[in-house]
């Protein structure tokens, strides 16, 4: 029997190790988020040219993610994961060195741009091994009933990386705009070194080798094509926001590069904090009681609303003259609500009353959103934009683990690496197209246009989900797959 057909021994410690590995890897990537825009402008590049950094990276991920996913089935998970981490570090080292030369004007601008793109192509080829392998490893050590919760754990690791990474990047940018890049190099190598010693292998090389036609057959199986399309489109919308938000903040708040990095870092830290609360809390238990389709509808609705809020919250006419008194009152009510929810939730859990806990969660959630809206409307431009990003974070935190779990549950254990590779390829497709569309719209159609476009894409996808109502077709290995 395949080792992947049941949880691996010591799966608890393996989950923790895998969680920390993904968290540190994501931390190394997300420290760049607040500095990409200012760095590009200091070198002399346009927003559209900066968008090509992510597009080149994601193009290679789109091509190679399925390859690495299949290779992890044949050669084992651990060596493929380590290759991704080392490749990430090497490519970032090249990117940082070329960017430093560009800032010093030691190379022609065209040469700098070409070498930066080359470094991103190399990074996309090698680092695309990380995510599909991590998802497949988590599937290896998790039974099917807890699959969504485990994918939520990976999402929480990503979310924590997004919390601390931008804030850390903003702090490091005070020592130079390339400092966060070289920090990522060291962090990537350290992560690979630690993982090589403490992360166990969850699948032996050569076990249940996938057939070459498996990947093609999955693309026409049940709701898998729609789930993959949803992964690509939601990522397109999210990355379009991530690649333009530093330009948007700098232009609407009239900040210098260092101020921009610090401001965007704080905003994205709140974005990540909200996302990790959802993925590490609600998404650990909610998928056990709610099917994927309603969760998709909820996530698309919330994330779409957040996208439309971004340009709206940048305008000054929403700054209501409510005064500090009401602002403090709303803050106090929010704090009181959190205390009440904590006490009521603890009482409900102690009495094993799921119905009570569900009601507490529902009504407190509605009240919290109302208070949050009032708080945001009464606040400064910084907090209005941060509030809009937090709404996007809530929707994204619901969508990511839901789609990963839906895809994982739609295939047998012997195809976990294959479907994870396809999902990573779909994510890469969104990351490839999103920056091109987002930065081009920002440069040519107006500062708010990328967010309006992303919101429209999410609403269109929501309409498709409402009409088709995709269902997870649970698949198990047949005896032919076992030794």
C-alpha cells in the first residue's frame, strides 16, 4: 500500500515542521512586497516594466509547477522541496545584485531590466517546486476528513509570512532598498538547511508512479477544471492588487520611497493578520460542516467587495466629521464585542453546544463587520485603505484553502502531487497575467482601474459558481494503484 494512503507516522511533528518551512519561505518572499514599486522607480523603470518581474516569475511557475508535482511522486517529496528552496535563494541573490548595480547606474537601464527578468525566470523555474510539493506532503500525512483543515494550516503559514514579511521588509528598507532582497537570500538558504535535517520524507521515490495521461485526464474530470479556473482568476485579482498597491499608496498619499515601503508594509501586515486569523481559526473547522460551493460563494462575495472598496476608500469625501468621541466609542464597542465573543465561545465549547457557538459566531460576526465599517469610515485615509485590504484578506483566506481542499479531495491519494502541481500551475497563470493587466491598467486607465477590474472578474466568477454549483466528486485509489 502506498505510504500516501494513510497518515505518516509522526504526522503531528511533520505538520509543525512543514508549517514552519512554508512560513519562513513565504516570509522571505513577502519582505519584497512593499519595496518592489519604490525600487523599480529608483532604478528608472515604469510600473508596467515592474509588472514583468512577477509575470516572468509566474510564467516559469506555470510551466514547471506540474513538472515538479509529478517529479515529487517519482523521486520523493523532500529533495524536490529542498531544490525549490535553494533555487529561490539563488535567484533572489542574482536579482538583488543586479538591482544594486542598477541603483548605482553601473549598467545601462536596458541591460539591468533584462538581467532582472532573467533572474525572475530562473527563480520561477526552481522555486515552483516548493508549493505543490508542500501541499502534496500535507496531503500525504492527513486523512481525507481533515484535508481542508490541513490545507488551511498551509494557508495560515502563508498568512503569517504576509503579516511579518512586509513589516520586516519595510524596516529593512531603511538600510537600503536592496537589503530586504539579500535578507531573503539568507533566509531561503537557512530554511533549506533546517528542512534538510528535520523534515522527514513522506513519500518514497518510485511509489505509485503516475501515468503520463493522468494530468490530461484530470483536466476533464468533474468540477476540477472549474476549481482550477477559480484558482487562476482569484489569484489574478489578488496579485493585480499586490503589484499595484505600492504605486497606489505612493501616488494617493504623496509619499517618498521609504515612507511608501513603511506604509505599505503596515497595511499588508494587517491584511495578512486578518487572513491568518480566518485560516487558522474558522477555516480549521468550518469546512467540516459546510460544503466547498457555499464557501466559494462567500469568499468570492467578500473578496470582490473588498476590491471595489480600495479606490473608494482612497477618496477624501468618506472621511466623516464624526469626531474623536465617536471614534473612541466605536473602538470601545469593538473591544467589548471581542470580550463577549470570547466568553460566550468558551462557554459554548465547554457545554458542547454547537448550535450556541454557531449563533454566537454569526451574530458577533455581523456586529463586528458593522463596527469595523463605522471605524473605517471615521478614520484616516491610511486606515480606510487598510480596512479595504482587510476585507480582501478575509475573502482570500476563505478561498485559498477551500479550493486547495476541493481539488485534493477530487483525486485519489496517488494523484495528490499531480493535482497539486496543476493547482500551482493555475495559481502561476494568475500571477503571470495579473501583474501585466494590473500595472498596465494603472499606468493607462487610472489609479483605481486595477481594483475595479479585479472586482469585476470576481463577480463574474461568482455568477458562474452560482449557476453551475460545482460539487466535489470524492475519489479513492483503486486496488490497481497499490503494491
